C-alpha cells in the first residue's frame, strides 16, 4: 500500500522564486533566508518520496472570479509553469501522477469531499516556489507532484477544520492505493501577512509561533481558528495557513519536528517552514 | 443576510459584496496574465479598459495606478498585483502606496526589515481608532 511519510510546511512567496531565477540569492537581503533553506534542502536530498502532494492556492493565475472551486485536484500527466504576468518561470515542467491522483479523487468524492478535477492547468508560484525551496534548481524535479488547490482568496474559504479533515481523508485514500509508494505532503502559503490596504506590512510572530507549536503538538487547536481570527491576527493573506492543516491532517497524530525556520521579512511576509516526520 | 458583512475589517477581502462590485475590475487585472493582452493594454491603456464593463471610477483608478482606490472599488491585492507586475515594478511599491500613511518603496522595505508592522493596534478598525 502507499503511505504518507513526511510533511512540510512552507511559505510560497513569489519573490523567492524571482530571487533564484534572477541570480540574486547572494544579496544581503536574501542571504539569511537561503541560509535557512540549507537544512531543508539537505533533508529533502535524503528523503525523496515517490510522489509529493503539494497543497497550494492559485493567485488569480489560472482561476479567477469567473470560476473558482474550493478544492481542486490536478490529474494531468504534466503541468506547465504559469505566466503570472511577467512570463512563466524558467523552471522544469511538473510531472503529475494521474494514477494516484485519480485514486485520491475517487475516494475523496465517495467520502463526501466534492472535489473539482482538472486535467489541464498551469501552476503558479504557489506550487513552483515550494519546489524551488526544497529542490533548488535541478534540470528536472525529483518527484512527480499531485497539485491540490485550495481557495484561500475568495470568501468564504473552506474552514480550518474542513482543511484538516480533507487531509485525514487524503491519508485514508493514499493508504488504500495498492501500489507500494511513499508519499510526501506539503502545506504551503502564509505565514502572517497583509499585502493590501492601509495596514499593509502587518505580521504577527506570536500568532505564527503558536500556530507552528500547535501544528506539532496540538493540531486540533489550529482547526478552531475562524476566518475572523485569521484576518485579525494574521492579516488578510494569513488565511493561507489553513492549507498547512491539510498537510497536518494527513499525518499521524504524533509527529516528530525535524526542522523549523522563521524569518521576517520576505517581501511583505513572515516566512515560515517546518518539516514533520510521522512517529 | 450575508454571513461576511461589509465592510470586513480590511478592504481587499473578496466578500460577496466586493465580488460583485469588483468583478470586472478584477477580471481586467487577470487578463494581464496573457502576453497579447499586456501588449494591447500597453499600446492604449484607456482603450483597453473600455473592453471591460468597469465603472469610470475603476478605470481612472487603474490609469492613475491608485492601488488603494482600486481596492476600495472592489479589487483584490492578488489581482492588483498583475498591474504592478505589468509596470515591472516590485510589489512593495504597491504595498507602500496603499499603506496609511503612504510609504515609499525604501520606507516599506525598511519597515519590513525592522520586523514589519506590529499587529498591536491593527487587529480591527476599532483597535486602530483606539490607537
């Protein structure tokens, strides 16, 4: 059977991809961040699963107000990096895993999670930046990816609890896949940030730290956060953190924290990363 | 009754109200993902904006690159991002311009390098008014 072996949480700030693509990682501004990535990359070198499920959101790239699903799973053979307004990132094509993706979709829908399904989607920085953080600049990504897109932009977003339960259902689906595969799951986005409006630049390290602590030891506490809690405490864009709950829901009740990194600023964002292994 | 009333604490959140008010404005922004649309917009901004069923106020806010006004008129920041990207400027220019009081790119960067804007006093409109 297939099984979930590890989870990663990471912010997916587009500036990180731009810094790498434009050779700016040696600049003073970026050095501390990329220093913090070193243990992440080292861990990933030694822990390459057969497939990664990457949970992220589209940022008005492929989906917009005309059609925006709550949860969408990508079942294509491969996915192109998207043109988000400045031309596509020059990163490798992202290979899919249609067999496992379809298996998960079927099981989720029979389990009352009414997924949208896409067989043709360009993926934006929400997916490609976490890959760049984990795997640097390879000629090809070392694993196929199952993209799982969550609406975190248009109200009402799914609740923090619903995201956790989706993770639990994904785990169940993965474990009923007959082939012997190891699966990683990544929750991306966040942490606290407010990009728009008069309080642009708000971050909240206390809230973020508590969220990360709970993610390890008391994940249900993070499922009790409301839309209002996020917008007040983590900024309008901080609600992306609900996608980390999908990852956590797919893990064991007890996990081992392998690495944590927190850094302000990346653009207007508090950057956070965590690696968790199942106990 | 709307569960998420307007105004939410902070503009730019796509509640049902902002969705309806900002639909065409946001869809214009979204169109700039396509290279051919970017070229058409660059060639004659005002004419391109006429292709979308936006209000004149919304069109003017785009022409003026008045991002705070765009948000007030229903734009969301991820959509507005397409316009600042089109101008080949870093997003901090837009964030700083929207901030109150407004900040230059350098001032915004400095605020973030110093740990960002504190959440204290900024959790809600009420908390902000109470200083």
